[in-house]
């Protein structure tokens, strides 16, 4: 299928996902990279309390708070 045919199908509202290989999909700047951060015990306790309150894990709380702070820039 050429790009013009794909555009026509998409513009007509047809499902075109079958024409893409999602296993090779990359999301620039959204790929994870592990890091190690040491926190004092009182911070870990606070993070764990907030995670329990929200029903998520500690990592989710940390990522959410950091993302919110970075979005404020």
C-alpha cells in the first residue's frame, strides 16, 4: 500500500492499524532509563504513606511529583 492509499483510508475513518508494526514503535524522550536515588528514611516513610493513600506504588508517586515540578518550568 502506498502512502496516498493509506491517507485515504485514514481520512475515511477506516482502521489502518493493521498496516503498522507496533512492535518497533519508539516514543522519543519517553523511553525509561533506570537511575538510583538514595532518600532518607523519613522521606521514604512519607512516600510510602502517600502511595498507600493513592493506591499506587512508591515509584509512581515519585514520577508524578517530579513530572509536576518539571511541568511548572
